[in-house]
C-alpha cells in the first residue's frame, strides 16, 4: 500500500491531470469526464450498499464497486496497455441479471422509480450508470478503449434496473399513461 504524506500534489493546479499511462489531459477532457462519471456511480452505489437491507444485494454491489475501479483503470490507460474489464466481467453481470430476474413478473408497463426504501436509490444509480455509458460511448468515437467497457456498463445498468424491481418484492409502481388526462 502506498503511503502519502499529503493528499495534494499541486500537479493539477493548472487544470490538467495525469492518466495512468502518464499522459496529461485537461480536466474537462472527455476521458476525464467519463472517469468522473464512473467515480460518481461508484460513490452512489456506496449509498445503496449502506441503505439496503438485502444482504445479497449489498454483497453484489460491493463486488461491483471493485469492478468499477477496474473500469476506471481501463479508462485511464489511453494507450490500451491495461485491459482490466474482460468478457468474464460481462458474463458475471449477465448471470446476476438472470438470477434476480427469475423472481420478477413480466413487465406490462414502464416502472416508476419508487416502492421500497432501496429501489429509488437503485434507479438513481442506474441513471448515473447510463450517464457514464454515454460518456464512455463518446470517448469510443474518438479514441481506442477496451471493447468490453461498453458491454460491461450497459449490463450494469440492466442489472441495477432488475435489482430495483427485485427490491420492490413484486410491488413495482407502474406508469399509468395519461393519468392526468381529464375528460
């Protein structure tokens, strides 16, 4: 473990930051933006872990929090020397989606965020995940990235949706089209 005497380095005082590859980019660069989105996703996931009472969800999300550091590692290597996220990561998420989805009723409408105490946090985490996905997609249009990153982050948002529904224990709040329509 690295021990730092101080947390600040002053190297970013002019608006740049260093990637794991050693390259320096402006802090508003698309790649840094995506790394920040993944960091926010991980932080919000920590809130879900704190507030959920479902131990299986808590354990799963803590594993995913570690995965998200691997996502960040891949994003900070612009020269593709480090590839952390592999097809195994994507397949693990797919197995978890299938596992939790088997307990859910088929959808007949869109699901509104809400229900259990944990479900809205999972929905909010899902939307942050989608934002991270958009940022990673934007990078992929301009630069080389690990090809499994997009698959992983896409499956993760699907898993978060399934977990939000699972935490509602069959009591999803469904969208009612034209609920405010008056005749």
